[in-house]
């Protein structure tokens, strides 16, 4: 059971990482570049920027915002459950 939870957590984390890269790319296309090496440290700033920019453009928060937040939080929860079960 522990391994299943850890594999699910790893999949969620990978999904979050890919979403963060895509989110950064979306900001780059809008003229707000972030150097690749600083994607991690500037992720909270980029999440806020993406949320604000997409809300101004469409009236709703863009899908990459939730595509990052939900899997990353699921990864934390699944990893904690794996630690508790194991």
C-alpha cells in the first residue's frame, strides 16, 4: 500500500512540475520571462502573475493555475499518507 501511495505521489508531483513549466512558458509568451534556472524560486510569483493575467484576459483563472495547485497538494497528502501507513 505504501508503494502505491508513493507512486501516486510521484505522478502528482511530476504533473505539477510539468504544469509549472507550462505556466512559465505561458508567461514568457505574454512578455514576462523567467530564466529556466529560477522557475522553482519564482514559482509563487509566477502563480500570482498567471492568475492575475488570465483573470484580466478572460475573466477566469487559467487552467494551468489549478493544474499545478491540485496535483502538488495531492502529492503532499499522498506522501504523508504513505508515511503514516508505512
